[in-house]
C-alpha cells in the first residue's frame, strides 16, 4: 500500500512524486517508457521553471548537461525586432532548454533520491475503485498478468491520452479547436539565442540546447497539416525562408543534425483536475498549443501546486477532498490567462493593435523586458497594461500622424 501513486514520470509526474516523497509519503512512480527516452518537446524552460528547479535542488544537474545558457529573447515581427529579457523569477533570469531525455531522467533520478519507488517500462491499464473513490491502479505485470497497486491518492501525469483521465471519466471543462501544427529539427553549426519570428501565417523559433545544437521549429495553420506532411522538410524550409530569408541563409550555413519531428495534434483543453482519490497534472489535465513553449513550465507549476495543496492532509479524507478542490480551482485560475494568450498567438495572425504597441515600446528597454515577462509568466498578462504603456502608445500614434 502506497500513500501516492503517480502515473507518468516526465516533467509533471517526476517532480510531483519527488515532492510528495520529501513530505515523508510512500510514493510509487510508474512510467510506460524505458528511460532515458526522448519525447516531442520545444525544450524551453521559462524563468519560473528555472526557479523551481533551483528550489527543488536539481538545477545544478541541468547545468551540468552542458545545455547553453540563454540570456535573452530576440523577437521579430512586422519589420520590427525587439531584444530583451524577462524579469527574473526568484533571482533567475538566465534560462535553459535541455534535451528531454536528459531533463526527464534527471527529474526521475531526483525522485528516486527522495525515496520514490520508480518503475519504468511499466504500463498502467486502469484504476481501481472502492465505490466512487479511486484507490489504486492496475499495472501490466508481464507474465504475471495484471498487478494491482493501491494508494490513497492516484495522480495522472500520463499525457494528453491519459489512461488515468479516461479511467476516471474526467470531463473536459474547456476545449478549443486546434490552431497550429508544428515541425522541428536540430541544426549544428548554427549559433543562436532564443529567437522568435512572427509573421502572418508563420511562426519560427530557435532554441539552443545540448551538444551545440539548436532546435529550429516552424508553425503552420492547422488546416495545412494534411498537405505539409506530404513533403514536410520542403514545407519547413520554405516557411522559414518566407518568414526570414536571413535565417534561411543561416540554416544553409549550418548542418541538419537530426530528422524532422512534427505534430498536427496540438490540442487545447482543460480537463477536470481532481476527484475522489485522484488528480491530473501536466498534459493529462491541461494542454495548449506549444507555440508559447509553456508546457514544461506549467507542468512544473502544477506539480508544485498539487503537493502544496495536499500537504500533510493526505490521510484525512475530508481535508484531502478540500485540498483537491482547491488545487482544481487554482490550477485553472493560474493557467487560464496564458491559455487564452496562447490561443491568440497560435492563430498566426499578429493583430495590428499589438504591432502598434510593440512599435511604441521598441525603444524602451524596460518596457520590452516587461513584455517578455508576460511570456515567461513573471509579469501577469493583466498587469502589463499600465498608464506608462498607454502614454507610450498614445505618443507613438501622435508622432505617426504627424509624420
């Protein structure tokens, strides 16, 4: 009998298991893949994610992988280029983008070091109920058949197609249509920082990672996925050339180091986050388009939030129910503003009023940093619009009229 069983050992599940174990709970962490294993990902860790890694005492291991420190953002749109950096989160301004087979293994190792029992290559087939409460999981035991493992709380951190979510019947509380599809690959001999190119119908991102490689990603309208996949590399390179001819030349001077990866399944939703004896975190509970690279950061935040809300209340049924209810409400409150912003960005249609605002702040470094801080989550989106910003926009529009 365990206190907590966590299904899924990647960037939501492993931290949750680790944090529960550090509270003294007996934790079982189950992962269907055999580690280390890569997964589709844009890799980027925003400042709040870096701060949490430091708080969890695993940031040193991330740095030791040799992934390039990222000291700012370069964003080009509508003939305008902004360069700056998000405000720090808990003193951390430099960011990183480690490969997932490294990051996920480091987090799983940290969970084991905290006392978690970790089983990879172990598929969960379903959950076990006692009346309406989840009390465990059914695990593929190989030649032994299915094995039942029991716990007070089962946490589903097993991705968009979550077995736990399906087994408990977690309904969608909000779901929006897919907006973009994406392809990416890795380039060698392509010096870069964190670079973003945003033009109508196109979005291109560069993220430096391990082994002196740069992840290069291109986003397309979802309705183009069927035609793009027929010749994905040609479409990928053509999109980059149409977005930034200068960047296409830089790619030609580098070397494509890995195959092209892609997805046309960038779902946007919130599932019910918790119920009797269960909770969902990471993509199991919430997913949005990867264009804003929020997935890992938000997975970390959900893991931290769940463990904080449960705290020492795990074995008091009434208090646990209240804690899970609080987690569910706060999860949506925390993630909904960025969800809405991501849906807008994924339309690949930069609105003119936004370009007007960017032109107004382009020569104001403090405001540029404030803008990038909304992307990282350090500055809440609803706090970005200040009297100072409105004055800058008004002055810019007045000068434009005079010109």
